C-alpha cells in the first residue's frame, strides 16, 4: 500500500521550515500531500491560490509532492485522500502542547491515522509564518526565509 502523508497547515506563508519538513517527509513516505487549510474564519495575509501556486513551483521537480486546499476537518480530508499519516513539524514545547491535543482528536476522528512529528532543523527553528507576516507588513525583506521568489509572489498577488 502506498504510504501517503498529509502535511496540513495554514502556510501563510509557506516557509523554508515547511519545505524542510516536506523534503524530510519524502524519505519516509511515498507521497506527501501539502494541504492548505482554508479556514473561512481566519483571514489570510497571503491569498490561498497564490500560495498554492508558489508551493507547487517550489516542488515542481518532485513528482511525489502534491498541493491541495481544503475546507473540512483535517482527519476527514486525510481519509478522503487515502492518507494514513499526518506530517507535522515540532519547533518547541509550545508546538508540542498544541500538537498533542490535535493529534489525539485526529485519532478520535480517524482511528487509522498516525501523526508523525519531525523535529525542526536547528537553523530553521526560529522561522514562523507569523513573524514573516509582521516583517513583510512593515516592508522588511523576507526572501531569506522563503523557498520561492517573493517578487513573483507579490506580482501574482497584485494581478489577482
Ligand atoms: P498551523 O496553522 O496548522 O499551525 P502552520 O502553517 O503555522 O500551520 O504550520 C504547519 C506545520 O509546520 C506545523 O506542524 C508547524 O509546527 C510546522 N512548522 C512551522 N514552522 C516550522 C519550522 N520553521 N520548522 C519546522 N516546522 C515548522
């Protein structure tokens, strides 16, 4: 059976920390599906469709990476995809507290699902989407934290 992992997140924006988790996940799974959660209540900073496109470009060389958007419970989305693993990154104890609860609920909703946590690579641990949003909002360069071209992202953003 194909080992499919769903990597769920807001990815607002997708960072080099996220890229690292995907690339390391590919050593464990046959396919990694990056699922951008479309939570109607949470207003995004970077639009969903633009982010999807930038993530697809980031992994254009990897045939076993797919990007989807979803508006449903993560556990139900995983089941529909035939994914029996959830992939998540752990940076610190705050992440752990949060992830611990979510993974229990996901098992409650979908018994066959196993969440696999990868500890962040030390160089990438301080990177968070929320810090990048703050830096970007005030005109600071954030290119070093992103695995794709920010100018292209801005251009697509303006076109859309
Ligand atoms: P969510 O809104 O679901 O927390 P995020 O997009 O913030 O979504 O993060 C998705 C996943 O990526 C989470 O498991 C998070 O802990 C992990 N992650 C975020 N930043 C990093 C990083 N720098 N290194 C490793 N994992 C990270």
